[in-house]
């Protein structure tokens, strides 16, 4: 049975109806976002909606319909995070400076202090099985009834039952007086009360008293000045904080643009540039040695396995690929156990055989050696598989011709195997270098960047740039320095991009690969 074909007019009509519904829903959310002043999301959604409509109804842009999903995720997952990271690197975004200026003003103007002559109220709590009903406040400033929702009214507006005429009612509006133990159980709820009273607010001070707190700061939007109402000291905006003339700075601060200040700190502050040079040097050594050693081991095994006369080749291939099949984080944790100084497998064997004990993870040299050894174990199967595939693509006729010319096995490897192998493998080696350069998982699970080599520095002996950036972001003694982390991330990106670009230009591997496609 043949299905009826849908006409072009019907297709266009369905498209118009579908996109009309989509546009209507999107516009509804755009209005809500605009009401909340989320202009970034408004711009992103509006741009995306416009792009979808253009792609759907423009015949000239018809081919882009197939590229649009990939481009969308490229922008979403790569371009936007990169742009945002670069933006953060030019700001002071860190612990103490994560809010906007308006939010900071709101936080500071909501701070209160207790003046020496602040009005004091003694209170009693009233309620029933349903919980707290109200508080009866009495003092020199008058008598009031305060409800848990913050409503405050005069006592004479309520039914007070004071049989003994001691000034403290036994019941209010039919609700009985609560005991001190019952009030103690309500202390969490009472502490949340913050009721406007005059120019200040009523707050709990003890389980039987409340006092009027006064605002500590007042903001003048015309002069852009924050004034301490206790001392009269004025604070002006400077570098993302309100700062007084004597240098006193108020926290929190707000996010502001600082230019290249974060990058200059890496050059000027010994706390950063000393650690950065040491970490960068080790990162390069770690990445180069891992790639070279794993490639050499993988290539050697691939040459052996490529020999057709070798018996049990399939068995050897299966066994040698085991490290690649096991999840990396499991292998890393197993190796960490092997390297344990006291009960690890390696030290037990060395102690029994030679009477020595190696400080695998407690001294800089052996910790770095352990990292490289573990990473070579994890990466050589990949190099072996890649090399094996490349070796099998080399024509046998070339080797036969070389044998006829009297070339030895080493000369055949140097002049035929290795050059032809690099044509296919060089881009993968560059990618492996970039991956190892940023291999945070292995470093963090195996050593956490330790051991410590400098007191006061966050960078350990085995920290690579990425783990160092992580420590700056989340493990700082002075708080999280997201701005410095973002600057370091940009530096890492530039370094890896330069190394990769130079490597591709030098080897011309991409051009060779493209010609062979």
C-alpha cells in the first residue's frame, strides 16, 4: 500500500504552524526573562530563534540545516565556555567578588548594628497545638503584638486576658502563654524575625527580649558613596569594593573589569610566577616523556605483533590491550595501591628481594617517576593499536625492494617504516601530547599534585598546569581565585594551541593525510 505524498503547500503550511507555536512559546519565555532582566539569556534565545526561522524558510541557506546541529553544539560546548573563560580572566571574579554592584549595595545596606540606647522589649510567646500564634512585646516604647509573619500591631487591638493584673496576659485572642521550654524550641523560628520598627528593625537578642537594631550603612546613589552611620566614614567604589580614604575595604565586593592585572600577577608575584615556571616545566617534561615512551613501547610491540610468523599473535594482542580496556580511574587507583610506601606491592617485593624501600609518592623524583610509569602503562595500548594499523597499511613491495637492494632491518625501519608511519601517526601523537598535557585525572587520583616542595605554595611536585589551576580555583587558603584560574586556563590553551600548530606545520602531516583521503 502506497502512502499518499504530502504536497509542497501542505509541508509549508505545517512548517508555518509548527514554527508559529514554537515562536509563541519562545516569546513568552523571552518576556519572562526580560522581566527578570536576564538580558544575556534573552539575547541568546532571541538569536537562536531567529536562526531557526531563517534556516527553516530560506532556500539559499538550505545546506546549513544539516550543519546547524553540529555548529550549535560547537558554539554551546566549545566557543561559549572559551569566551566566558577569557572574560573571567580579565575580571576580579574570586571569593569576595562574585556579586554585582547592586547586589553588594543591597547586602551592605541590610547590615544592622545595636546602638547603646536601642529600645528594648521584653516578650512572651503565645500559641497552641498549631504552634506559635504571636509574641506580646512590652517595654518603655509601648506594648505590641508581633505575629510570626512579621505583622506588628498595638496590644489594645487584641483581646488580652490578664486576670492577675501583672501586665503580662495569660492569653491573647484565646491563645495561652507558652513556657520557656516551648519558647526555646521555637528559637530557630524567632531568630528569623526581622520586623521594621521606626528607622531600624526588631530582632531577637535573648529568649525573652527583642531590641531595635539600626542600619549600619546608607548608600547615596547621586554621589555613589556608602556611609557608615555609626562613624560617619565614607566609602567610595574602587577596584570592585567600597574603600575608605584610609584604605579600609568592605566585603563583599563586586565583579569588575581589571584588564591584564591577572596576567601581570603571574609575572610580578613570586607566589605565582615561581610556581608557574616549575609547574610548566614539569608539565612539558611529563607530556613529552609520556608520549615518547608510550609510543616507543607501543611501536615496538606493534612491530612484533605485525610479524606474520609469530605464533599466538591474537592471544598476545588480547593480553596487551587489557590496560586500554580497564577504566582508567580504576587502573590509577590500583597503581596508587602498588606505590604505597608501607604496604604496596612494589615495596614488598623490593624489600624481600633486595632489602630496599622506595619512597614512591613521598619524594619529588619518585613521585614524578610513578606518574610517568603509570601513564605509560595506560597509553601504550593506544599507541600499539595505532601503530599496528599504520604498519599494516605500508605496502609489502617496498620492503621487498629494499631487501633486494641489500637494506638491513634497521635501515628498512629508519628509511621506510618510520617515515611512512609518521605520516599517519603524527597528528595522533600531537593529540596525545595535548591530552597528556591536560591529564588532570591521573595526577589527581595518583598523587593530588603532591609531595609539597615549597611551603606556602599551592603547587606540589607533580602538579601539572591543570591541577594547579584547580587548586587555585577551589583549594586556595585565601579563597577561590577564579580569575587567576581563568587566566591560567587561557595561558594553557595558548600554549597547547601554539605547540600543536607548530607541530602540524613542521610535520605537514595534515596535508599528507588530506591528500590520501
